[in-house]
C-alpha cells in the first residue's frame, strides 16, 4: 500500500511540475508576442513617417541636373494655383518632359507630361495616401514636409548639387 501511495505522490508531483512548466511556456510566449507586436507597430510607424519623403528625395536626386528641378504651382507655367508642386524637368529623345509631384485631395500624385501641356490635378497617378505635402526651395536646398495618414509630420532637406533650382 505504501508503494502505491508513494507512486501517486510522485505522479502528482510530475503532473504539477508539468503544469508549472506549461504555464511558464505560455507566459513567455505571451510576453514575446506582445514585444513582437510593439516592435512591428514601431517599425510600421517609422516606415509610414519616412516613405513619402524618401520617395520624393529619390526623385529629386535622380533628376538633379541644371534647371531640372523647380518648385511652384501645378500649372506648367508654375503659377500659384494653391497646389504646391515639385517639377522635375528632363529631356527624352529631344522632347522636354515635366514630372509633377504634388498633394491633391488626400493623395500624393505624380504626373508625367510634355513640358507645356496643361492638365487637371486629378489626371495624375495617385502614388500614396497622405494628409499633406509641401515644398520650399531656398538657396539650392529643397525642404520637403509631409504629413502621413496618421498625422505624423516628417521633414527632409535635399541640397541640389547641380545648382540652385528654379522657383516658379
């Protein structure tokens, strides 16, 4: 009888030990999952804050030639029509093109046209959703300010290596 009782106590001890081990594993997994979720949220927030400025900065650097970058209104003449626009001018096979990057009705747009053609802002391709985009050209440095969909503001400055740029 004593052997059977000792066997039951050992079985109960093993069962309790297993339960404690299982609860510890579940607790560690829960803490790890929570930490991972926080890291993913932080990384996504940082990505969303920087993606628009990174995109525009890359476009400017790609087109940084003398007279190739201008800041002004949406129209091809660059008149102030309330839509701050970055104009990137380039010549392809003898034709002059104007790539316009601007914010319009909740989206960042890009529109590639022949230099002197007029289009409406909705003619562009919506690149990404945002709450704002503005440009300021000052002594060869373009300051880009963006507001992402969650309201975070991000600013970047790009120094034009080719010259001072054009403010139209």
